[in-house]
């Protein structure tokens, strides 16, 4: 087989000319909990528990692991501390300590980790650049203990329970708690006061000599700080003769038949014992959606009339119940009374963006919101119609968009109007959104309408030139969708003689082509890369990372839209149908981007050369199974920088036959700086796109 080098674009002579790259040294490993140094007089690191105990492979911590670092340097001072946490070969967390926090004994608090076994690596650097490393294994126990039994006088007590006992009456609390790794400590609090504590099981008498409610909280805590709690109330009453509890009564004053509308009049009677006054009377109203109102209708009178505005509640069942607390703190409640209400209030339609009076230009997203009021309804059909009307009242264009539910009682429809289109002048327009609905208790269809006035300020001129380099179409008729996974990226080329403001990437879901399992989020996923200057540029969007962010891009069919905008507001848009499929297999036979560096010992620069290649080391080059389209992305700190999104040069091979390898070849460095080379490859059989980021090589002047 042959090894294929990917040619550079016409604007460069070859990728081999550029030059330089960081040779990051490997820090030697330390022993568990201890530390080693690199070179004479290197710093030492020792890792112990937060309490100073020696660690072992079975050391348990809570989700927020805490350690103590002992740092020392015999011929200088420790100036930097970096750490990372690995689970297997995967780095799950990393960071460094601020210089002000570095002391001989330093606390290290890790971020919250899920249950599992981890390796902590700590590297200290002294003022001479020497390093020392320590490694420790630990296991995170994230499982809370369980309160397996909570009983008072042999009866199970649940969370939030309320018990009645007499003053000085015995009330034996028994608690049993278990844990996966330790015998948990059980604590009992009366309010905030600790009253009992034991391990595994606890027995305690809740006897109290003071009348009134007492709130008890049981907390079970395991050896690493995981805890579970349960709260209940014991109401202690005096043993003297007591009056009867209230017996509340509810009466409906309306004389018309159900369902009621507008105002519902209620007479409430507290039903307290003779000589006892009302401390509080509450009319609890529960609507058809289960929402409970206990604050609107209250009184301290023995008899009260409440007028309920039923238009504030959804049509359907309205449950009424009266709760009374008398002056002796006795409580009573009436039976639940259920009535039917119906007001036939249509949903509200609103154009939420653009706002009324807004200035618009170019492609503008129009979002229309529908909010249910009292009455349930159905769309007839679930489609929003948007008319764009000019100042004469004439309809210029009409668009439609599907209406989708976004929350309970809330729907949205979103469409895009391109005010750069030739039919739109720089003038005022009225956006008129409409939809048809049918209320549950009606046979007719109602039309909902909302309007918003906007002012078009689009400027039509020469837009930046824009090309999507990868992904590419891989069938003769451009019908098959390129496949993006968690390892993919998108590369574009943009140029303009004027300042290019930004390049934007969007995933836009089209309801007409979405998959059956796809919910088609109405919010497009946007990502901008600012440029701010004129010329020819390459930009890379690391979509493999972006699709799992917020908003989340679920698996399915999308229009990949790339927009380049200049400072004058001119925009160029390129679109491509793609499919996001995280489960799709990667490119066969291609593994990782690796870097080999050499140093001849005589050059003024170190290292002297570097070779980036896809392979398994030594070097052993991988060879593609299928034909592929490949991009070689060169990064230089002396040009566009070394961030993924800003390559300095791009080499393109539109079709690499099976059995070839991917490498830059030996690059000789001729200047100091940071350099790296990445590969972006698309399988021309499966359509899968994969990004192979290269390691950074730091080239310095030999001392």
C-alpha cells in the first residue's frame, strides 16, 4: 500500500513549509498517595485524606472528594499545581490551584463525581521548571443510606406525618438505617436541637412536657457524608378538658344549574365550639389541572362569603374544601365539594419575536406563541399562517409553519422571513399570524389573529464568498445526507474584500423531513465564530461537542445552514441536508491522530521536526477501508492560532482511494512557536465525518 500525503490548497506551496510544534514532556508517575520528582531538586507531592490519613486503593469518599496535598521543594519553591481525575483512560475532571492557594499543606476539593473508582494525579512545578507527581486511587460512594424503618409506638411514620400525643405521654421512636458500605449514624433533632444519636438502630422516647407542635427530623449519615432525612410532627396536647374541633360547612349560593360561569358565590361557616373564636379559615380551591390555591380566600370571621371569579380557572371540575383553625389550635375541615365550571375562553395568540416596532434585516425568525386560558381546545389544523403585509395593506407573501407543544398549555410556531429577498423593500411591514381552533365545548371553529409591525432595514449588496468544504455530498445526485456524530466537525472557507463580521452555523429542523422519532425542536442551534477582518479564512465548527450542548441537537434530519456576514450586513447562506446520528460507526480502520517529534541536537530549535499521522504509534499508519475525502488542517501560533476553529492552512484531497494512509510527513521547524496538524475525513461510502485533532508541539529556541 502507498502512504498519501494530503496536498495543500493553491494558495500555499506545501504544508511541509510552515513549522513548529510543542513537545509536551511526559511527567513520571508517582506512587499511590505519594510523590516523585523529575530531576535533582525537583518538588515532591504527597496526597493524603483531608484528615491526613494515608490513602489506599479502597479509600472511600463522598461525591465531593477532599484531599490534603503536602508540597515541598528542597532548592526552591512550588509555583504551580495541576491536577486531573481519570476513570480508566478517560479524564473526567481537571484543574489547577491559584498561586495564592499553594502552601506547604494545601487542601484540594474536587468537583462532584458520580459513583465509581478514580485515579487522582497531581503535578507540582517549582520556580526552576522542575516537576513532581503523585497519584492516588479512591472510590466515590454516592449512595445515600436508607431509613428502612421509622416507627412511633410500633406504627410506621412516613415523611410529613403528623401525630397527636398528650403532654408527658410516652412515645417510643424506633429507627433502623442501612448503608451499602458502613453502619450509618442516626441523629434525631427537635427543631434544630440534637436530642438523640446512635449507629445503625436508635430507640428514643419522644415524651415532651410542653404543649404544642414539635417538628422532629431524623438524619442518617454514612461514613463519607451521604445522608437521608425524614421529618414528622408530634402535636402535644394538655390533658385538661378540651373543646370540640371545628366542623366547617360549605354552601353554594348560585341558583343556576351547573356548569357555573363568571362568579361563583360560596358561604363558609367555621363551625367552631361555643366560646371559641376563629384563628384562620381557608377556602382551598383546586382547579381541573390540579393546581391548588390556599391564599386567595381566607377569613378570621366565623361566617364569610367568598366570591370566586371562575374565569381565572380552566373549565372543568373545581374542587372546594374549607379548612379551619380555632383559637385553641384545633383543626377541622369540610368534605370536598366538586362543581363544574365553563366559561369558553379562547387561547391567546402572540407574536413574541420580532417585537412590535422592531427593526429587521436579512433572515429573521418569527416566533408565534399560543397560550391556553380557561378552555381546552384543538388546532384545526396545527398550522400557523403568517402573512407579510405592506403599507398599502396588500399581502406580499404568505408562509406556514407547524404548531408544536413546548410546555403544558403552551404551543409555538416558528418560521423565517428573509427580508433580503427581492419582494421586500426597505419599508414598514405588518406581520399577521393566524390559526384556527375549536374549543372543547363548542362545535364552531374560531380564528385567532395577532399582528406585529416591523421596519425592514436590510441592505442588499455583495456578500462574502462562502463554501462548505466538509461535510460534502458523496453520491452523484446529492441525495444522500452526510452523517454527523459526536466525533464530527464542519469546515468552511470564507472570503471578502470587506471585513467579515462572523460565520454562523445552524442546525435547522424541517418538520417535513424529520424522522418519526424526532421531536423537531423549534429553536435552531446557533454557533458563531467572529472574524473581524478582510481576507480568506478557514473556520472549523467542532459539532461533535456542540450537538450535546444547549439547545440539545437530537438525532435526526437537519438542514445544516452556514451564514457568512460582513460589517455592512451582507450575508451569504449555504445549506446542506445532513443527519445527526450518534450511534453511527466511525470511519473503518482509522483510529487516532498521533505525533512523532525528533531532535537532532544541533539545530537552534527544539524539537527539530514533527510528523502528524493517523495510526497506532511507532509509527504504524492506519489505512482507510473505503474511499474518503480528507482535509489536513494546519495550525500555527504565529498565524491564526492553534484553536480548533482557526486553521492557518487547509490541504484538501477530494478522493483518497482505499488502502492509503494519512500523514503530514516530516516537517522541519524554522521558527519558534506552537504548531499542530489535525485531519477531517469523510467516508465516501457511509457518509460519516470524523475529526482527528492533532497534539500541540511547542518549538523553542535551544538554550
